[in-house]
C-alpha cells in the first residue's frame, strides 16, 4: 500500500472507514451479523450449525451475498476501465441506498442483503492486473503487515517496515468508522444507512476527480 499515490491512499482510508461504519451499524441493526467482516460470519455459521439453529442460513446467505457483490464489482470495474474507482463506488452507493430503503421499510433482511452486496463490491476499487490489489473491508492482512513492521524494528533483516504505518492507518480507519457507525445507529437509528450512502457518494466524486487528474492511477 505504501507504493500508492497519496490521493489514492487517502481514498483507501476513507473507504475503509465507510466499511467500518456500515459494518457496525449493520451489526447492531440485524442481530449481530456482519456485512463486511466475513470471518465473523464464517465463525457464526459454524457455531449456528453446531447448535442446529436456522440462523446458520442467514450467515451462509451473507457469505454468498458478499461473494456475489465482489463478482459484480469486478465485472463493473473491468467494464469501466480507467473509471473503475468511481464506477465501483457508485455501484456500492446505489446498493447502500437500497439497504437504507429496506431499513426504512422495516425489512432487516433487505438491509442486510443490499449492504453485504455493497461491501463485497467496494473491494474492487483498487485493482491491479485484473485482480483486487487492496481489500478495504477486512483487516487481518493489514494487521499482519503491522506485525511484520514491528519485527523489522527489532531485526533489520526482516522486511515490512515501509508498509507497517500505512497498514496501521488502514486498520485505524476501519476501526474509527466502526465507532462512528455504532454511534450513528445508537443515536440516529434508521438514518445511519443514509449517512453511509452520502459518504460513498462523496467518495465517488473524489474518486472521479482522481481519475480525471491522473488517468493512469486507475
């Protein structure tokens, strides 16, 4: 991530924060399911299967929805070429608007379904050589790089120092977004998805400005 241009890095931090916001709001709104943290849903799937609970079906559907969202985002990204960043963000914003409508109508499953599609798709904003170059909704890899950076401080022969700080900031962005999402849900309730949608619309415009300024960055 440290090789990205400054504007792209800031965009990545802002997208990760938005993902944390949506995930926290979804977690509180829909019986402790996740819309971007698929490791958590995978663990819950195993737990609910062990219990023989029908809740396992919801976890399985969320995992499937995330995969479909990633696939949809990849198709849009490859179709739009140098406009892939703004196109993928626009797709995610539209899906989040649908999630907000589902929440407003008292349909938590519609909210979850559209939100998980949006979070899957948004991972395609940063692509390189036909594949996802930076996942912005999951942070295990980022924390691994932070750990590598710590090891590099203790042993200069270990690589990874350069990527440690950007990875830590990426994790902090998602964590901070999660805090804001939880606060928004607890204090504003049904307005939280609309705030997230507005956030992604703003990021779509920012991404389009980056694409216009530097077409080769896409």
